[in-house]
């Protein structure tokens, strides 16, 4: 047997395996002799058929099976001996039809394409700069949340006459052209001058106004139009009222407190506001943690600069999912796949170099945290904790065990990112929710 490697690119290569008769024939003969001992062939007692007849009947299929087994074992062993990291699976180079004569051919040559990356090296030290973001929950955000909650749990009505702040449902139409759309107008989000035209009106009223009276952001925020809609929002418009919707804000009382946080969790307005702020802070702490980690991943990916065998991986993805995806699908999804693969390679290397390991107990605890978050607003409380082990067990066994493997990977990533933050030059930065939204939009 002869195995050769031809690196024809920085991250792609071919492996050729040449087999001669001595590599496979002894195994083929042994398998055929075993067949002959058990073969049941018409005209002969079991195991008494001539070996030549058994060979003629089963020789080719046994030969193919044995060669495939030798190829698989040899290829895997050879790959394990290499220093580079194989990506995906080796792809056999397809031979032309009938290019192998299994009955007469004695020597065979097979070729496989592989994609790989060389050894990944990353020194975690102070030369790597990163930021740890913390979102500050200020009074403005708390007050906005309180207003939203009071509106959400307020009393809805359909008054005869409109006031500023009402939602007016009706038909918006341009006087010239064919534009028309049924919308729900939030009168609290338009200018006072324009809102005046929508105040004191009733059902079936027709309001006329000019497009120039509406700011660009008001078309979206107040009228709910998208960019395509308001691109033609010029000239004069009419708004025919179909209905008026009004929400009276809920009062800050015990009934309201119980609806939000459960019975008797808070009993005063001060406690309620403090609980809202605490809940907001917890939510934004989780968001800022995720954002920080994603930004750190970008820093590390840029630092290592792994060059993936893109062409090979696209071909492998297409062939591995034959019939399920198209070339267009692979092209569209590949950037996301490449990003995830790159981070996975870096994370695994850091874990290997620093002895980071996800333990079973870590998986259990992370799964419990996930389940608690999912049921946070359910009010189950003690009932959930009493059945937690069952919830965890059912989840981790789900998807044929893949849920467990995914959680194991998630735990390792958490540990790797915690280690990264300990090792690099990490600057803590407190930002407002508005600044956070700006960062997300970049």
C-alpha cells in the first residue's frame, strides 16, 4: 500500500491511496473461505459447494467490501498521524464510469480531497484588547417601562370622540395617485400641530393633511408605514376614521403589582419600582454579557486569522446534504457556517491548551438556569423546582441526545470566554440603553 499527500493549496490537499494485490487478497480469500463453509447453494449440501463456484458468485462483492474497509481504515489512520486539523470529511474523487474492472484489475488507486487548517496558535495575554460592556438602567428607562406596563395592563375603550394619545384606526389615502392603506395611527407620536387635526373627531370623520406635515420617522413610528410605503408619501392625504381606541393607564395598586410579579411579591409603590429596576438590570446584564462575548469572539477571530478552505467546505456541505440543499442555499448560509466553524476551532484550541473542560455537573446546572429563565414569568415557582430534575433529564435526552452535546459545547464556550476575560487586557465600559442600541445597529 502506498499513501501520498499532495498539498496543492494552503488549506486543501489530495490524498492518494494505491493498493496492490497483497494488500487485499488475503482478506478476500479468508472471507470467501468463510462464505464457502456456510453457503447454501442449490445442488450442494450446506458448506460443500466448490470454492471456485463461491468465488465466482461472491468474489466481486467481497472484493469491493474489503477494499472499502481497507480504504476507510487506512485513510483514518493516516489523517490521525498528521499535524493539521481536517475539516469536514474527505471527499472521494469520483472516477469515470466503468473505470474500475473489479474482475481483472489487480492494482487500484483512489483519491480523496481534504480541507484542513494548520496548527492554531493564540497567546492569551495583555496584548489582546477587549471591552466588557455593562448596561446602566437609569430612571428614564425605568419610567418608560412603568408607562409601558401601565398601558399594557390598562383598560381599553372605544370613545365617541378622540383625544391626544388615542390610537385612531382608519384608511389613509393619497388624494393623487393610487396609494391607500389601512393603519392604526398613534397620535402620541406625531407633532402637536398635526395631532390637533386628529383631536375631537369621531367615527367616519375625514381628516385632510399634507405629506410635508409628517416627519420621515413619524411615517414609521406613528403610521406604521415601511420605507416603500412612505417613499411616495407626498402631496395631500385623507384619513377616514373607522374606530378610536383608548387605553386608560392602570393604577399602581396591589392588584397591578400582583399581575406583574405574582401575589404579594411587592406591597408598596417603592418596592414595585425597585423590583422593576432589578428585573430590568438582570435582563440587560444578560444582554450585555452576550454582546460582550460576541465582541470578544470577533477580536479573537481577527487575531488568529484562520484561512478556511472555502471551496472545499462548500462542496462538502453540498454533498453531505445531498438532496436537502442547493448550491444557492450553501452560498447563502456559508458565511454563518464559516463564522461558527472558525470560533469553534479557536475555542477548542484554547480549551486544549489551558485544560478547560466541560463537566457533566456544569451541563446540569446550565440546563437548570435555562429552564428557570424560560419559566420565569409562569408563576410555577416551587412546582418547577420540585420537578426540575425531570425537566432537565427530558431536555438533555431530547433530539437523540444532541441537546446534551449542544449544552456541553455551550458550557465549554462559557468557560473559554471566562478564561479569555481573565487573561487579556479587558476594559470595563458602562453604557446607556440608547448607546447599546447604537452598538447593535453597527
